[in-house]
C-alpha cells in the first residue's frame, strides 16, 4: 500500500470521479424517465456540480470524523510513559500506528476534497462529467433495448462508436422534433 500522500490523493480523486460519473448518469436517467425531460447539457452540468458538492461534503465530514478518531486512538502520554513490558509497549505501538493510519486517511480525504473543489470550479471538467453521463446513458439504453430482443452483439470499438453516433443522431432528431428546432 503506497504511503505517498500525493499518490493517495490521486487515487482517491480517481475513485471520486468514478462515483461522480455514476451519480450524474443516474441523475440524467431519472430526469429522462421520471420527468420526461430531454437531454440538456446545462442541466446535466448542474447535476455534476450538485454531485461534486454532495460528495465533497460527505468526504469533508468523514475526514473530520477520522481526525477525531485519530486523536482518540492515540496512546495517552501516561500510557506511553508507563509502558514497560513487551505487551504494554506493543499496545502503545499499535495505538500509535492506528492513530497515524486514521490521520493519514483524514489528510488524504482532505486532499481529495480540495481536488473536487478545484474540479467544480473548472467548467471543462464539469462539462466532461455531463457529456460522459450522456454517453454512458446512451450506452446503457442501447444495451437495455437490445437485451430482450436478441443475444448481445459483440462489436468492435469502431462499430460501437458508429452505433453510438447513429443513436446520438437519432436522439438529436427526436429532440429537434420535440422542441421545434
């Protein structure tokens, strides 16, 4: 397990982005199915910002809790001074290790929150989350439509790109017809 804080933050941020993509995709699907709404990039970007805010708040609260847990887990000065036997010294060492582990997790989460806040302020990242949610939704809808009707199709990456492009064009025509543009 890597102990480098920057590496831990990078990995945590990648996991957070994955969770955000899933959250935004689910939000897009809900809007389409529940509300009958058409795809709207601005609304999807708003969903992305809301998802970032929610996740950042959760991670911030978890980091604070872990920080408090770290303080409680640490051996007291009295325990450290009074440890003489191998057993007592091992207990103090385990408590120190646990306190450091919890503190490191808290620092990592705080770093991930900083990265998320920077991502929220970056319109390109927010737009990418929205567009990926759209593409993932289209892919899932295509799969859902194909499942009851036929065996799953094995397509090359090029064939998949062409199929998705065709579906996007069809959806755009439907949106244009519905909105009158």
